[in-house]
């Protein structure tokens, strides 16, 4: 791959992440019950603290401006932080090598466990927020302290340059950001050393935790969308349109999709969460 093409991929992926982040800016608020370090799960519910992991180029507040308060309102203790920041400042995360981000996630999980007294946590992640936890669980001991990991817009095998080019054309993203400063971007190219390591031995799933992956057939960033399927009998793969044919969300819209939020709540609380009531999304203008 030429240097110019590599730089174009970096610029595009960063822009995609920023667009994802901006999708929630209008509704973002200072707290909504997130990172309340005095929060304790009710003893009689079996609930665990939920750690949210944002996507590439995003941050914890904007990526989860919709989902975080919904989970908190449902009674979960919700925690998140912006990880993997670099040259673009403290509000643009997920840029560092994903091995480093996985180690940072591990330190944050330990902080949550110490504060809450919980033996295990649950993890919910969007896009890169599925890949980084997968590495943490497989290689950094996370499987011992994570009960359930839920990814949406998941990406375990990378994404094609053709798919990224189509997205750039659709959203006119070319030239929006200067190239560079994103080691994680190169790691998402199929055949990267990182992806080979993540999938060695037959896939990303390891014994112990429950894995749930939610993908959309209309994903314009993770192409093919099947890169987010775990394809393992120990895991649950959900294609959004199989559960909700009226939902045509692409990658970016998943962060604010009420059907995705309902599926996440079901994954975290299979017995207690309300059944999915599919609604058309995005709502036609």
C-alpha cells in the first residue's frame, strides 16, 4: 500500500470517528448518572457495573450521549473514559495502537471494580469499542473480570479500502483532516499484524465471558459488515435487520438507535429487560 493511500485511510477513519462523535453532541450533558463513583449495583438484581468503550476518533461523552443515560436510567452503574488519545487532543480518542488502548481499558476496569466492589463488569462498545475489549479479554486477562461484552457496529476483521472510499464519497469527507497520528487506523486494514494476532487460534472469543455482537447490513464503515460477526457457538451474533427489518441504520446511526439500545439492554439483562419493540429508524423526515 502506498504512503499516500495510507494517509488517505488515516484521514478518512479519523473523520468517520469524529462524525460518529458529533452525532450525539446536541444531546450530550455533563452527567446523566455516568461515572458516579458512589454507585453500587443493587444486591438483588445481579447487575454489574457497565463500562462503555467508544469508537475510533470519538470520546466517551459524545459517543454515548444517548445510550449512557438510558442505561443509567434503567438502573445500571455506568462508567466510561476517553482512551487512546493522541495528536488531535484529549477529546479525540481511539487513535493509539489498540494494544495500548486495551491496556488502558484494563486499568479503567480495575478502577471501576475497586470503587464498586464488583467482582466482574460488563462492557458495551461501539465500533473500535468492540475490537479493543476483544484484545483485552483475549490477551490481557480481561476474561477473568468481564461477564458480558456487547459490541455494536463491531469490527474484528478490519474493513476494506473500497468501503471507506464509498463513505468518503457519500459524506464528502475527503481532505477534512490531515493524515497521521492514528496507529489504530492502520491496524484496521485487513491482514494487519494486529488483526492476525487478534484472530489467531480460530477467532476472538475466549471461554468465560458472554459475547454479543450487533451488526447492520447497512454498515458503510465496517465493510463487509460480516467483519463484526463472531461466528462462534459461544457467542450471539445479531444482524439488526433480522430483528427489526424497518431499521436501516448505518454505522454512525447505531450510536443513537433506539432499537440498538433495546438490544443492548436485553444483552445485559436477558430476564429483566423489556422485549424489543421495533421502530422504524432512522425516522423518515
